[in-house]
C-alpha cells in the first residue's frame, strides 16, 4: 500500500482533524494501527461527503482531537 502511515504518524500529521483512511490496518483486537490517508478536514461533514464520493470498500473515519465532555459515542 503506497503512503501507508502508522497511527502515530497520522495523529501527528493531522491533529484535531477528521481523517478518511483507506484499507485501515488493525490488530487482532480491532485496534487501529494505520493505513493510507485519503482525505482530512477539520469539518466532519466534508470527510463523510468524500467517503460517499469515493465509495471505497474498506475504510475508516477517525477524529484525532479531544472529544468534548458532552459528546456521546454510539457503537
């Protein structure tokens, strides 16, 4: 995979941004290890729109900033 980056490299390159990651690599516990960044933005909606446009079969979207205290996470 060209331009594959580790999670730490992605975190340092795009702090406090949303990132669209192609073919994300995970360990056996499904912890994110890295991948190839396709798109990034401070605006979540732009990243989701790009994901819909590209229609990749396997991708991940991650927010790399601190979560607000009043945010709820639903899995």
